[in-house]
């Protein structure tokens, strides 16, 4: 077997490109855009980088093959079937584009549970690591054709951030159809200016980022900001930049000025499972706790017990994600709850010795809890 090498490794980079950047205005796969990024990845490889590509576009590629003149469907079953048609078509374009530069692409389809269960996480990491060792460029996508509606990434931005953690990347590059994060939403005004560097992601930035972007995509700037948050909390630098800019990947990796929005990594790093809990899975409700419980969670790393619960909102079940707030409404933690909302409400404020034998004292176990401060 003959393998290729990227030479002396200067670090690993994960590059994600969104649906709006890999499809044309008519919804077809934009071969020119993919060829452009493939050439830039090849250049990064020559410079000694290992590169993982996370590519959207399978559903767009499938629908353009099935019914290009009809409006894209929205029901999950049809979207999954369309993804099955489009994924291999999308992969063919990537394969041909990389082959033009003497590179081999390898398809990797991931599901959220690959990041939740330790054995699956290690297996996914081993596969990606071995592909990189063999000189292959992994092209990653969510396994849309069989993804569970209740347990899925929902967009490839979060997937890319988790992959960056998985492979120990130095940099996550989120390529999109804007210059980066702007001070004003470009969908509503042209007066916004580029935010070049972000040290801390706060509520004001989240407000600016807004909601979903293009019709064909599932992300938008809001999901890119969420992905950047996942990345920086795992010690990975994140950059949001314009996919159409010539030489954008080289410019990002060279830290050239005014190339996208750069998010500086935090020193504190979360393990993959807690990253998933904190940022990738939606909260089904909120548990309000008293000041003593807050101190126990934040300062002493304890589990949340029934005694510290003040109230709940939302209808959540066992193993659902919940936000944890203080009485003022400030959310300071998130976790997977061990009891339903009805049970938590019924025994709120009760000490462990007051609980019946069939009710566990831990409402949220510390192993399933992430402090967000």
C-alpha cells in the first residue's frame, strides 16, 4: 500500500464550508467553489498542515438531482431520503477535486452519539487519526440519511467544532457567504463592519448573530457563533471567514489582518461529552436553584440535589438537557437531568433523607453537569 504524507506537521485544521458556499443559486453543487477550496487545502497540506473538511450540501445535491424545479421539502423523512441520494454525488465532486492535486478524499459520516458514548468517540477519533496518518483528506458530514430526529446536530457548524476537538485541531475555520461576524445583521442593513477579534462570546454577540441564514442551509451566523463557542471552550481557535475570498484558507492560517472574525481559545478545556451537553444539545427546560446549590455546583463541583431546587420550567424527561439558573434567572450551568419535570417539582426543596427509596437524590449528577462560568 502506498501512502502520502503532509510532511512535517504544523498542526491540524478543520475547515467547514456551508451549503450556501457549495451550491449555486439554483441549488446545484457548485463545482467551482469546491475546486477552489480543494486547491487551498492542497496548499495547506504542502505547508505541512493536516486538514479535515466538513462539508454541507448533501441535501441540496440530492434535491437538485430529484426535483430541481420544485421547492425543497422540509419533512425529515424526505430530507433523509434526499440526503442519501445527494451524499455520494457531493462526495464525487470532492474526490475529483482533490485528485487533481494528488490527494485522496475519505468520506466520514458521523452521528451525535459518536461524541456522547466513550467507545464510539474513541473509535471515531481513531478512524480520523488514521486517515490523516495515511495522507487522506477526511470529508466529514452528519449521517443525515439515518439521523434520529431527536438526536442530531442540526447543522454542520456544531459538528465541525466537535470534530475539531476530536482530532486535536489548532484551528477551526468556518467558511460562509459573509466576511465574518459583522456589527449589524447583513440581511437587514449594509452598515455593519467586521468584528475582527472576539475574546469572549457574550449575549450581545449572540444577539448580533441572529438566527438561521440561507434557505438552503440549516445554520446561519447564530450556529457559527455556537460552533465558535464549542471550539474555544475546547482550546481551539475559531475563525469565521468568506469562502469566496481568494486564498482565504492560507490567509486565515497566516493570521492575516481583516480576514474574518477570529475567536481566541480559552485556557480551560472541556471534554467532548461535556462540550456536547453544554453547547450542542438543546435545553428542554430550566431548573431554578437557591444560592447554596449554586455555590455547591460552581465552587465545589457537586451534583445538584433536590434540596437545592426552587422551581422548574418546561416539560423535560429523564436524560433531557436542562439549563440551571439562579433565582434572578441567570443561567450558569447546563446538564442532563436524571428525573422528569414532575418528579423534580414534587420533591423540590426536600433533603435526601426525606426522599422515597425510588427517587435518587441527584437531580443532575456532576458527571452530567457543565458549569458555564
